[in-house]
């Protein structure tokens, strides 16, 4: 059996170097799929661990590493995303981003450092492993598609046998060091809606000689918000936010076209089908009532993230045994944020967990949320993150 005390102690000894790695990544963030500096930092951090490591090409800076146990057996996957956001940092940290307009505002720097820590813990226990652990360092999570590309390129089969389970951890505001998850839906799916309304432009002083698309777009915005609250049951809600509006670029002209963009979060495939089927008719009908024509684009960005019930229960039990039951909480409801780890869980059973990482002295309920330019995370949780990830793998391939 795995010794929780030894795992905690070994993880604690790694904390200074994990913090240093996280802060170096934070100071030099990279966004998108090409993350050459980040990829190099991960490869350097894994150097000397005798892993089977594969680095992605220049346009897709993935890293896949396999910890091969001394005895054959099943495989399990641990994942970290590596990319930053196109956000201008406003934290004032001494290790704040030195890259204009790019910031690790979602905690992926912690995820990356935490998985490096898990790699070290598992490599040190290689002789006691019955099976293999696949380490998935993913670029392009925020851009969408990073996980799908790694799946297409074989990450789930990197150890030989397909992984039997997959786990990921995401930091967010909450009591530092407390993990939470649940079986079933854990995070929402995300859809993108774009509507272009075409009328006929003219002078702002003579709207009767134009076909103004702006009032049509305004009516569509109101109708979308009513649609979101009236068409879906409270047991299966959606969240719809219109986030982009565009019309004329000058104030005294009626434009030929006006447009809107919205993000929509869903908790079921049924909701997605309803949106896809009914939104075009809603927009087209309102546009027609104004003498205009609407073109509607609706696409799925991320599917719903659904945890396997058994894996979620095992994760809570494993982390509770490692860190204490008060550090493993059952999530009461899914998050309406979205995640492309959903693509992994569409292929294999597993669980996605949250880790509270609000720094001391800040009320978690008042903390800036992920994606904020002022988001702060306590990298003191890295030892617990590394130990928790390693323990989740050991629950599948560890000493019997």
C-alpha cells in the first residue's frame, strides 16, 4: 500500500522548486498552441527522471511523458494545461507577467508545476508500480482544441494499453488546499453564438429611408435573455451572456449590418440540441419583423465535462486518505465554466477536481475569479496538488 505520510513528506520537500517553476512560468506566459518557452521549461524539469517523453512540434508545444512501472499493468493519465490568457496582468506581484497582454490568469502555471511534482513523486516510486502513468501537458486549452489534438495524436495510448482512467485538477477561489469534485456533470459545456443582421444603411437623420438593423439586434438581445430563462427547466438551466455588439463605426450613420456575439453554457446534450434547433428561427423571425435578414452561426466550443461516478468517489476517498477527510469535499453543483478536459472524459472514465487556492488574508467569497487580471493563487498548494495527483495514479497502478 502507498504510505500517505511518506508521499506528503516527499511532496513537501519538492515545494520550493515547484514554487520556483510556477513563478518562472507566471513571469513568462505564452498563449495559444505554440508555447516553446513553456515546453522547454517542462522538458528541463522532467530531465533526469528516465521518462518516455515526446515533445510536440513548433506549432503545438505539447509534452507527453510516460512513467513506466517495474511491472506491467494498467495505465492511468494525469493532465495539466500549460497555456496562458490574453489578459493584461494587474496583480502587482513581484513575479508578474513580463509579457504585454498575456497572463496566467487561470492558474495553468500551477497546474503545470503540480504535474511536474507528481512526475517526480511517481518516478521515485517506479519500482513499486504495476502499470504506467501518462503525463499530459497540454497547450491550447483556452483556445479550444488542445485536448482533442493530443487525443488524435495518441496521448491516451502513449503507454501501450489505453489508459483506464484520467484525472485533472484545476485551481480556483476557495479555501487553500481543499479539493472538491462530484460524480456526473462537473462543468458546463460551452457554445458560441454569432448573429449578423442585414438591413440597408443610411443617414442617421433619415431612418425612414433606411432599414435599420440596430433595433432588430437590440430586440434579439432581449429575446435571447427571455429564451434562456423561459425555454429551459430550472433542473437543466443554461447561462446565456451577450458579450459582443457591433453596428456602425460612426455615430451619424445607420449601418448596413449589425451583429452580436454570445457565450452559452449548458449542462446537457438536450439543451445543446434545443439551442441549435431553435435559435436560428428566433433571430430570423425578429429580423424579418424589422424588414431585415439574419444569419446565425451556432457552434459547440466544449462539450459538458462529465465525471465517472466511480472515479469521482475514488478520488475523494484517495485524497481524504492522503490529506484528511476535511480536505476532500463533495461538490454540491456543477460549475458553469467550461473545460476541454471534457474531450478526455468523453473517451475514458475519470474525474476532474477543483483545488481551492485563495491566498491567506483574502476572503475566498470575495476573491477575484479565474480570468480576472487581478486573479491571485496561493502556490503553497503545489505540494498538496502534486501529492494528490500522484496518489490518484497510485490508486490504479500503485503497490498492491
